[in-house]
């Protein structure tokens, strides 16, 4: 198992450092639970729900798609709330709603009730999981520490599937799905005091911002007029489509090439562990190269691996090698998105911009597996599907490479610099993707 990185600290006294360590540790735990109970558990509950309600798995999948859609619709309003009021109230409410809705799920008797509950779970998830947590971290950590803070949370939360898939399966087998869901509701309730006690009441980002960067509402308008924002959007949307389609269809593709189902599932299981490894590697590499370039390189490796998989996938070594190349990029977007957004734009509007970016990403997540299934049905072969996945990864790599670092800012007023967690101009430091590095020349 890959060791989690040390929780980042800040200078300025033991008390602030302890508060930040507690915040990171608390969010790591709450995100692990939130993704486990509100997302991964449903992979196990799919068939029990269909059997209990006398319907098909397609209908249940439709309810899950509705949950994702609700999250997309609420992404921007949620981001605006986070920017204005901070994360404590929203994340606490979302966590409590998630627990109550899971308890309600245990008592559904009709498909209509299921759809209502899962729509609510979609709203609870967007209020309490990564996007909200990242907004809190971006506001509370200086640029030199943001990437490490986000990494620490995502490395721990990356094991949510490894914990909650077998846990939910055991609960369903031992006690039935309704009791299993009630137990998960109790586990989800643990996140309520975490958010209520550890998440700051209000966000306190840099009051001055970087010189030359529009602030407040003007920052949103400026970002939407910025070519770099739309390159980031295109890149992360394309990569999300690729990895989502691959996740759904990888086992079936490997089976079609002659691997036994257990072998195919084991190979596919490498993706979860490799996503953690990839996050650690990329965060280390961004200390030397810019995050957009490192991320682009990882996406390019994914493109090559996806293109090669149909040619080598019938052999065990070839399949494992290609999946390693694909898996290393699985978790990279999770840490690269918040770091690059916070680097380029006013952090007081980070959550709003992240919400805007989340809309096409969420739609791609819902549509990509269906599009891949339609392509396989039309061709009867998984080679075109992997080719399409490779094309999406290549597009993502090109978009991130074209984004590049933001333009160098001129010095800002000394008073603003002194009050901001951003690096002070004239200090000999420059910002590079969530870390501070000294330039090699004056």
C-alpha cells in the first residue's frame, strides 16, 4: 500500500498549524466516507434494489444518472454559496442530508420514491464532497501548501472504493440491503460533526489577490473570457469522458480478448491503487515542472496506453502494462483542477469557477459510458472504443499543454502582499502549480 504524504503545515505558530492538520485529517476522513456511502455503495446495491422494486437495473441506473444530473445543475449555485458564506454550514447540511436520505432509501417501496431519494442524494453529495472540500482548502492554504493539502485528502479518499465496496457487499450478504443501507446511513452521520467542528465558518482567501488579476465578480467574467479557462474545461472534460468509459467497459473488453472474468476484474482493480500512485508522482513532479505540463504528459501516456491496449490486451503482461499506463492518470485530474484554477484566478471566486467547470465534466461522466456502449454495439468490437478513449486522452493532453502557466504578474502593492498568503513580489519566489520555487536567475 502506498503511504499517504505528511499532512502539510503552515508557518506562524503551532496553533494555526494544528488547526490546518485537523482540517486536512477531518476532510480526508469525511471524503472517504462520503464517496463510499453516497457513490461506491450503489455498485453493490444495484441488483438488490432492482429485485426489491421489481424493476430492471436500467431503471435503477437511470436514478443514479438523475443523481449525477442534479449535482451538475447545482454545481454553480453551490460554488457561489461557498465563495460567499464558506463551507461549514453547507458541508454540515449536506452531510446530514446524506445520512437522512440513506435512511430514507432503506424504506423506499416504489421506483418513484427511489428517484426522489437519489435526486436528494445528488444534492447532498455536491454540497459535502470534493468540490466543497477543495474550496475550503484553497481558501485556507497558501499557494505553497495547497497541492499538498489536496493530495493528502485525495490519497486517503482514494481508498473509499477499496473499503466500501467489500463492506457493503458483506452487509448485504449478512443482513440484507435495507439493513445495509441503514448501517451506511449511520456511517455517513459521522461526517456531520467533522464538518461542523473542523471546517471554518467562513472562507478567508487573500484579500488583495495578485496584481493584475480581476477580483470579485469581475474575476468570473474575466475567467470566462480567458482562453486558458476553456482549454482547462476541454481538457478535463475529455479526460473524464475517457476514464469513465474505460472504468465501465474495461472488464468486458479484457474478457472479450480471452481473459477469465476473475483475471479481468483483478487487472481492472489496479486502476484504484494506481490512481493514488499517480497523484503522489504528479505532485512530486510539479515541484520541478509546471502542473499543466506534467498533467498533459500523464494524459499523453494514457492516450498511448489506450491505443496499445487492443493490440497487446490478449496477453496478460501486455494488458497489465497498458492498464498501468492508464491507471497512473486516473486520479491526476482530481488534484490538478483545483491547483490550476487557484493559480490562475482570484481564489475568492474559486468555487464558482470550479462549479462552472464541473457542469461539462459531470455531463461527460454520465454520457461517456453510454456512448462507448453504443459504439461497441455498432461495431461489435472494443478496438474502436479504446481508440475513442485514446483520442479523448490525446485531446486532453493537447489542451493542458496549450494552457501553460499563467502570465507573470507585476508587483502588487506592499500592503496587499503582506496580508496575502500568495508569494510576495520581490521575494525571489514564483508560483508554480501549488508549490513555491526559487527562480534560477534574478
